[in-house]
């Protein structure tokens, strides 16, 4: 699984957060706030979907061009990599 089990997605009101956990302890200093689109991509990655599968799902969900969505997916994944959340 590219996303470690040490990260969970939480929804609080209209906000989403990726929360790092270790031994059931939350590391509040490394919480990553994301928007609804980021949460959508994160959930797909947790389900082991490929970039192509995520893109197809997003094309059905969002009224946006393929190029913009692919760029959003790549930017989000790169940010997850920088934060040590995603490994491909």
C-alpha cells in the first residue's frame, strides 16, 4: 500500500485532515489540512487506485478538464511524497 497505515483521513465539519498516527498516538504537529478534492484523491490512493483510475473517477465527479485534473493529482501526490505520506 503506497499510503502508510500510520495516516488516517478525518473530516471535521467541512474540513479534511490527514493525521499521522503511531501506536494509536496522534502527532498533532504534522497534521495536514486538505480540501475536498485532496480528500477524494487520498481516499482513492488508500484503495490502491492508480493515477489513471483516479483521473477517470474525478472526470465523472468534477466538471473540469482532464489536463487540470491530472495536474491536480500529480501535485497532490508530490506533496504527499514530500511529507512522507505516500511512497510509490
